[in-house]
C-alpha cells in the first residue's frame, strides 16, 4: 500500500502580478508571492476571473513543495491554488480575513 502524497500549503500575499503574454496558455499571470520568510514566483491562469491590479495585496493559498516548473523562461516555484467557477475557469482560494503570512493549512 502506498503512502498518500504530502503537500505543504501555506498562506502568501501577492506582491506583484502581470499578464504572461509569452506563455501559450491563455489568461496566465506571473505572480510574486510573499510567504513571510521567503518570496516565491508562481504562474497562475487567473485572467478569466481576475485582473492583475486587483489581485495584488490579496492573500492566497500556495502549494510550496511540488518543485519548480519552467514556463516560457519563467520559474514557477509555487502552485497558487484555486477552484473552478461555473465555466471551469480558476478562481483564487484564500482566507476570509488577513492571517499571518506563511501559515500552513491544517
């Protein structure tokens, strides 16, 4: 019997966001996320429901131990979590109120 995959999910705050025009996937953003003790980059397909200027300052949940993925020369170091809307497009997931950065999901 195999053991379940363990993933660390932490709270981060989006410090910067811009459209990722070089990527093949539509509506992709380049994000810089502050995790309290470190900053990570993330590529996230948010443009269907979010504008870059509206996500800056928002707290989000990130999987931080899945490795790094290179997307069109951009190193994505964290997976920013979301759930599908009615059309199947990503919506960000985060705490309802501000919490300390870097906190782990239990």
